[in-house]
């Protein structure tokens, strides 16, 4: 709290008055971060009528946002969620919200294309988990450009694990 107060140019008393404790500060950061990321994802989900373009834009929006906000991501995912249940609940709630949004889009898209929309719920959660965990791994890599990483995930989603390879050749 001392470091945060110094960086913000306020006293510790002011921080404690607004946030209560370190858990309250973590909670506020988690809420702000997830709200901003959700806005970015919603924009990407509405960016195109073409399903492949929409998936690519959404994956890229997620990865780009985390890349630009890496310090906040590291804090939330590696520290804050272990320090306070409120921040952990916010992050978990955010992941569920993303899955629910993707569920609705997938369900409508599957129905529009004449397919059974029943798998939309499980597929949405699988997509969110895949992109989240893959991005977490990617952040630790130094040799994979974001555009290449996004194309690798898109290749898996659009071609499947065994249909033509899991990496793009372009």
C-alpha cells in the first residue's frame, strides 16, 4: 500500500479511506480492468458478419488488450486473485460473462447457418478457456509475434486439430 500511495501521490490514509485494504484495492483494479476488456471484446464481437473475421477480431482484441495491459494482467492473475476473494470473484465472473456473450453469438450464428445451436454453451466456454490459457502462456514467450499467435489459434478453431495442421502456412 505504501508503494501504491507513493506512486499515486497520495497518503496511505487516503488509500485506506477509499479502498479499505489491499483486497479492496485489488477488487477495484479487477473491476476496472475487466470492464475495459469486456468493452473491447464486445466491439470485436460486433465487428463483422463473417464468422471467421469475427472470431479473429475477438481473439486479437483479447490478446492485444492483455499485451497492452500486461502489468495489470500479471497483478490480477498471479497475485490479486490469491490475496482476496473479492478480486478472485470479479475475475471469475468476468470469464463467465465473456463465455455467456460468446455463447449468445455462437447460438445465433449456428441457428442462422442451419446447425443445431445446442453446443454453443460448451463451445463458448472451451473457446474462452483455450484463448485465456494460451494467452497466459504466450505472454511468457519472447519469439512469437501477436499476429502469428492469433493466427495459430484461429487455425485451430477454423481447421480443427487434425484438418490441415494447427499452424497457418502463410
